[in-house]
C-alpha cells in the first residue's frame, strides 16, 4: 500500500521535462537518480520514497509529468521528511497536483497541511487493517512499537545529526540513534566507543564498543567487544555534564581524558553475548496508532 501524488504537466507540453527532472534531484542530498526515477534514502533517519517521470498518461486523468510515492504502514515522520522535498518540486513547477487519496481528488495547488492530512489518514488506515494477532503481539511486548512523541524526537535528532556534528567539530562525536531488540522489545540506542568525547543522547540503553577498554582474556584475544549500559545507570554517572534538552535530550561529554570512574564503570560491564539485533527504522511503528480502532 502506498500514497501516490501526481504533479500535473503543462497542457502545452507533450513530453515529460526530463532535463528539469534530473536537475531537480541530482543536486539534492540523499537521491540516487536512475533513468526516469529518483530514489530518496536518508541513512541517518531511515526514510525513503521515490519520484518517477510519468511516461504513460491515463485517459481519465489530467496529464501529469511526475509522480511521488511514499509507502503506508510506516512511522509518521516519513511524511514529515518528505514534505520539504515535495515543496522543492513545487517551487520549480506550477505546483498543481492531483491527490487520488483526497476525498475531493480534483487538481489543485499543493498545500502542505492537505498532504500531511491525507497521508496520515491513509497510514492510519493501513495500521487498522493489521491482523489482530500481530497488533496484540506488538503492543503486549512493545516489540517494534514506540510512542509517537519519542519516535519524532529521535527522527529530529537523526535528521539534524550531520549539522550537529559539523557544529561541534571532529573532536566530539555525535552518534546516530537507532533501535535494537532486547528481550523481544524495541529499545533506542546509540554507540559510545571507548568513552570518547561524545554528545550522548539519553536513549534507553547505550551500546558500549570497547576496543581500548575491552576485557582481555585468553579466549577472545584482542577482539573488541560490546556491552550494554542502561540509561538509568548512566544518568547518575554522567550527571555532572551539561544537559541539553532538544530535539532529543543529550549529555555533553567533553574532556581531554575520560574520568577514571567512567572508564571503570564501562570496563566493569559484562560482555554482551549474543550481540544485539539491530532493526530498521521503518519497522518500528507508532504505538499510538496501533492502539486506535475503527470509530
């Protein structure tokens, strides 16, 4: 199931404007342009969607030159990230669109609120037709489901991560927030390597990558290992460091040499075995939507 939007063509234009298409998407971040298709994939947020040049025009629809496709059954922030990309297309064209999902699917100028309303409605319907057994499993175990408020905060952190990294420079690391499953439950996480200076987000549990700090034994040799530190334990350990509130709360761990007590704690953590399973961002759904039922 997907949401589809058509950008209408100039009535006097008999063929798609492929030069405009390539120019529009080749210069923007996260696109791969192949022939008549532009695929958007953001590795930090996990958001993806695509634009296609319309090569076959249907007789019962106004002539269009470009289509946009965004899958349903996704976290709500997929539409939020797609919005500025749609608006960028609108600025280069007439901006008249046809939305087949709209209750009144007539050609009209693109309006952001209308797009978000129509996509969210379709996405909500996709959640509602989920089989009851799968729904209950997700809700009872919190497996691959997460509150909407926190999903959006994580998305905003990841969306701004590269800019954040540029601002702080190369001596402080800004990690991406991702998801792992622990005990069958989805948990937000970020990787912290060897206690290096980091702007560390307050995730559910931090994955500690230990190379210099690894536990050495005869069996593992010199291989790095992983440990897992719940934020509830780290909060007291890191309380002296400045805390920033948004878009996702984080601690500014800036120092020339990590404090001994931090190093000792990280070294004391048991090796994580088996290793955690990372899950794709698009598979962690809005828990709020999963609880909604047909009115």
